[in-house]
C-alpha cells in the first residue's frame, strides 16, 4: 500500500516514522518546509517526497496539518483523488472538517474518514517526532455512511500496527463535545494558570502538581486558536461550567466557610474516584 502524509510536524512526522518502522508500506511525505522534507528523507522516515501529482496514487492519504490548512489541502487534492484513496485527517476538531471532507468525497469519489490521534508532546515539529509517540494511545475515527466495513477494518489494523492501543469509532458531534473538556479546556486553563506573576518563583516551591498543570501551556498558539474557535460552542459550555464551579470555591473561601469548602473538595475527590 502507498501511504501519503501531508504535514511532517510532530504528528505527521511521528506517523511517518512509525509506519516506516513497523509496516512494509511505501511512505511518501510532504511538508511546506523544504528543510523538513529533506530531514524526513535523510532520516528515512519517508521513502520519497509526496508531490501533488502523486496524491492520486496513494491508497491512504493522511493530512496532519492545522484545521485551516487541512481545509485547503482537501480542496486542492480532492479533484486528483479517486475511489481507491482513503483520506484521513488528523485535526483535533471534527465537525467542520468532516462536513467538508465528506462533501468533497461524495463529489469526487474518494473515501473520507475523520481522524484524531490522541497523543502529543509539549514540543512541536519534525525534530520532536517519535516513532513511539502513539504507543498505547487512542485513535479516534469518524466514519460516515460511505465508509464500508472493509475500510474500517483496514484502518483499525493499520493504526494498531503502528502502536495505537485502541481505535475508537465515534461521531463528529460526540468527539467535539468530549474533546472540549478532555483536551481544549485543559490547555486553556493551563495557559491562564501559568500567567500568575508568582509563577516565575516556583523553583523550590513546586512539585508534581505545578508541573502537571502547566505542562500544556507550552503550546502552539496559532494551532490552538484555530482549534478553540472551530469548537467554540462546546468549549464555551465547558468554560462556563468551570467558572460556576470556581465561583463556588471562591465564595466558600471568602466566607471562610470550612464546611462548604470541605463539601466542594469532597465532591471533587469523589468525581475523580468515579472516573
């Protein structure tokens, strides 16, 4: 099978490395940065460069770029693709991408599946890519009505082969609703939390909790702004809920109400224990 990967940053580069190392498929890669293309070839993460003319020869085309760029790639490549090609994007939002992907797939005859590899690091770029990045992780897939069982099985087998611990088929709506909580809100809170003027003096006064809560504040602001805005409705719901809960803690502290504070903390502990 010939697999093309558009975007050789952390996710695309890691996919290329894992597929090259763990499968016998031919891997073609493209990145807008010529130095990254050269690095991918030199490190043997890819067999060759994926040119626009070669996209139609791919059995599987993975798009691993931010949402706006993904929409552009889909629009540019769709006329070159045929029934033999399955396209899977890797964006962290699914509704806006799947609507476009499925519309273009129906018009041009290829198969589109929304994807989201649930793995990452606080560092970006091909230099940070790892062939083991997805080991044990979850691969989320949104397969529309045009995706047949054999294609689902092919993707399930492939992603497990490159290290994913599970492949979960879901809907775009369910994906975006949960990701607003499990990923996007966490990044937003981390970004806000680390802005305390006392954060710079944490050394010697912090342990694991400070590191855990600030780790994902080291983010790509352009990428995460796109993700937040493309999922703003669900993210706003989660943010509003969090603000209500935080206000309850604030009011208990302001009143110096030990009983109320203990009740809030107890409720949070029990929620965690029941996850």
